[in-house]
C-alpha cells in the first residue's frame, strides 16, 4: 500500500469481517480527508472471493 492508501474494514456485530477494501486519498480540505475507490478497485466481503468494481459509463 502507498502512504496515500487507506484500508477500510467493516465488521459485523459479532466482530467478524464484513466488507473490506483499500481506498485512495482524493484530497483534503477544511472538512477533512476525501477518500474513494476508482473503477477496477477490489472489494471483498468476509473471506469470499474478491470483487473488482466495474468501469463506470456515462448514460
């Protein structure tokens, strides 16, 4: 991970892993840090296989 990457991990009530992913720093302003995931980023639920986020298309 780069220094500008953030690991976000959601857990269930019992403490088991739920969704987890690595997000990137988009910027910072007076409201705080802005983080996000771009197309092609990988997200995973618990121990299930990773999911690659699809490419966004404009409509």
